[in-house]
C-alpha cells in the first residue's frame, strides 16, 4: 500500500521525445503527448501500414473507439509504459517525483492536483486524465461515468478497454479536447432544457384531446379494430411507446426510446400538426405489431404451454439424441400468462433474474425460439472427452483475427466446434453442434461439404481446402 499523499504530489516529466522519423515509440506503446497547440493528452501509438517506406512520420495515437490523435497534431511524446513509481510512493515524505534527469537543456512538464475516487473525487464525464495506477505504473484514459459496472472507468483503447477505478490510485485532468468540450456543452444544454420545460406550453390543435397519451391510444385503437378486432393497446405499444412530453418548453408527441447513460431518448413526431393526424399516424405505426399479435395464430395449439414445449423437445431430440426433459427443466421454464392484460409466451429466468416476454407472432416462431434454448442446454450438458485444435496461420475475419478453432468430441459420441476471434482488446466466440446429418456422409470430403453449411468458411476463416489435407482432423472425426 502506498503511503504517499496524492493531494501534495507533484509529478515532473523531464524527458520528452520530439516527433521525428527515427525516434518514435514502439507499436502499441502508450504515451503522454504534448500537442502542437500546447495541450496534453495520451494515446497508443499506431503507425500507418507501410509507414517505414514513407519519408515522414505517419500514424495516429489511439485513445478509444473512434477517438484518436493524428500524429501531425503531436509535438512531443513520453512513454507511460516504462515508468514505475512504486518505490517513491511507498515513502510518505516524498511529494515530488522526477521522471528523467533534470537540467537546463531538458524539456520538463509538471503535473499536480491529483485526486482519488476513493475520496469521492471523480472527473467530469469524458474528461481525459493522467493516471497513477495501483501497481505504480502510469496510464491515461477518458472518464466514462457509466462504464466499469456503472462505477465509472477510464477508457484507453477501442471497444471500451478500460482502467477500472480499482486499478487507479490517483488521477489528474489533462487538457480539454473536442469530446470533453462537447460533453460539457451537452450538460449545459440539458440544464437549459430543464429550465425551459418547467412550464411547457401546449398547442391547442395538436393536443385538443388533452395531454394524456392513453386517450390518443384509445382513439387509434377504435380505428384499428375495424380491420383487427383482437387489437389491444398493449399490442400497439410493442412497436414502441409514444408519450407526451415537454421539449424546448413545449409539449410534443414523442417516441420513448428509453434511457442511455441517464439521458432520456425521445424522438419527436414531426409528421403533422393536429391531434387527428397523430392518431392516424399512430394507427399506421402500430399496425404491424397488432397484425402479428393475432391470438388465434399465436396460440393455435391452445393455451397449454406443455403442448408447445413437447413439440420443441421432439424436434430437438432428433439431432441432440442425449437430451432429456429433466436437464431442460433445470434451465428452461416457460409459461403462458397475462402481461398488461394480454396473453403472452413468457420465459421465467427465476427469482433473481425475472421474466422475459417472448415477442413471437406465431406458435411456430415460439417453438423455434424454445428449440434454440434447448439446443444450448443440450450442448452444455454433454461432457467433452477429447479436443482437436485446428492449426492455422494468420487469418483475418472481417477485421478480427482467428484465435481458436476447436473440434470437440462429447461423451455421447457427437461432435461440436468452437470458434473464437478477436482484436487486441476484445473478442467473441460461437459454438456449433455438428449434426448427425453431416456424419451420414460416406467420405470425408462429402462430410466437409455438409459441415461448411453450418460453419461457412467465409464467416469463420477456414475453408474446405484448409480442412481437406488435414489427416489428423479426418481421423479425429472418424473418417
């Protein structure tokens, strides 16, 4: 544990490099940057492809997704990856740390006013900061209030790669930039908007039926029932919920798109000027969701959920031969119940996770959804007894690199494949069951033709010509 008082700390960088052709950081090195306009920020050095062939420095310093600094805007850089302050921070008497040798001819920059989230001090949202890490290293990142499991975090690379608050010992703000300035302007605009909306005005033509949105839904419902007698307001709202809310000091009709990072997202209706025009628009907007909610089509097999589940089970059992109802019952529970007055297919995730309404327009669609859940449960329940890792070189999959391609033999004698791809900061994987139909093939080549319909080479990086000469894989699959 560090004994230093971060509030008194001064951190002096006494060695900077000029941006010149033969004196740049290594690829992926994270640096403190002095900009040509006198500001300071940070970033991960990413030279352009073929930059070595160019006469001048070419590339950018990456700070996050769609957030980078062109090298042309940078005057000097100092690597943050090579300093360790641990020894100094363990000494309570140290309040000034020099990084590099001091001298009259040495370029020096001083940072102070360090704060800690442990004291309840947080940066402004989108503020870019210099960081002292809990391991004594240095870093930088842009503060995101809603990242890091909603505790906030410092974003430093694409795909929200972050330094969480637990990893950061102290921080101090670097220079404002376009992103942080825009964020501050957004906050000021939000405050002005709140003030305007304290006493909103009402257009009498647009709101001649009042400011209760349910009145407009009921009037639209009357019109829809001429063509769809089963229509309900609940069905209408499946396509999106319209509200009446103040915007810029005036009531408007708006589509409520939920809340993102604490800000309510409203799409204002601008396709007319009167209440009756909005009602006609609402009919058209909700028509598809009402049409697809016909209970006769949705519950064509009746109101007993077991009938639908039995159909799904029998379909899955054809390929996933080891599956049993006892295993499924532990993970998948479905109901038919009323939600806001309408009967719905509902998946029950248990006491802690709640319920989820299955937005299915027909019995067939619901059964297909259940089948996918049953298949996932079946794969998880079948123990892997042997694995073959396919060897491969560098393979690019739409910007991601192939990281893993594994065939697994399961206890039942069936096979599955797991494919994983990613870039430097994130990734993803998918698991596929190799159906018995593939193994009905007489030859290995015929098997590959069938297999690649499930895991196509264009999507997952390996093609028939890659697998065909692989004798080890051929033996592993029993050919």
